[in-house]
């Protein structure tokens, strides 16, 4: 599987390969960053629905899908610090959607903010993809943990989840939190730290029978996400991981 080989060459994919439920999304390579009204998008082989799911979560907005299913096509696009209005137009066009409608509202400072996107694909039916919230779901779940999390642990959780396909991110985060809490309980710790989350990642990988080459790519601290790793040679891996 060429797409699986490609992901094994990056530490990011190693962070989500340990969940069997996400294998179907191995073709997605997607990152969306929203800052100061500007959007940066990097997508290689990403599906349109996943792109708009991630867009809604990253921008904290409502996204409503009208009609039938999204086009089943892999999208390749790169945008850098583009105004969000223009970026959405580009994404709609590249994803081959029929039409769209953006809703902007002014915030308390009088600045215009995107709060909703309606996407039209033809046919009947309506589906809510994302709902804008004041607090992202991943932070809410960590805050509801029975343990406190220090900044290092939260940073590892945040950076790990960015490499997980949007469709399964909530389920993956649930497993990550559960394993981190288990490690903390065994250690008798009151606070989940970065070394506890690192051990949790290692355990999850072992449960999914990740090969040793993939294990070596797993981060131990938040800074490890910024460190280049030697690529895994697919020829050294067992057949089930090729």
C-alpha cells in the first residue's frame, strides 16, 4: 500500500496508525491552520468531506451540508495565509461542490467573523458537519478528565490529534485520554505530564502491533513533533504493514 508507506515515513502518521479504526483514512494528509482571519491549507489526497470537517473545527464555525454525499475525489491543494473568504471559495471550487453560502457576523470588537458555511451538492437532505463552539472539543474532553493535565501533556495531545483524520479524531482522543489516565493511576500521579502521555502513546502502539520501526518514531515530548526522524525503510517491515 503506497499510501501507508508514505505515512510511515513521517512521525505524524505513526501517531494515528495505532488505531485500527482509522486505517480507512490512510490516504488523507491534511492540515488547516486559521489565524487572524487567514487560512493556511495543505491537503494531499484528502477527501472533500474531511477537508470541510477540519475547516469547521479549526475555524470553530457551523458547516451545513445540503444534498447528497460529497464528491468522492482526492483533493490536492496548498494555500498559504489566504483571507478566509477567498480560501473557502478556492476550497469549494477544488472540491467540485455545486454552490455555497458564507455567513459573517461582527464580533464584540466590530470585526467581521465567519460563523457559518452552507454547502450545496445537489439533491435533497441536510446534514450538520460541525457546530461552532467557544471551546474546541479536544480541550473540553481533556478538561473533563479526572486528572489535571500540565501544558506539556496538553501540547502532546493537541499535536497528536492534528495528525488524526477529522472523522475519527474524537474517538481517538477518547482512547488517548483513557490510556493516559490509566498510566497516571498506575504511577499514583495526580497530574498527567508529558512523560505519562508519551507512555500512553507507546502502549497504544504496542496494542495495535506497530512494527519496531514505527515505535521508534513515537514522540516522547512535545518537542519531538518538531524533530526530524530517520525514515522507515518499507523493505524492513513485515508484509502486513507494506
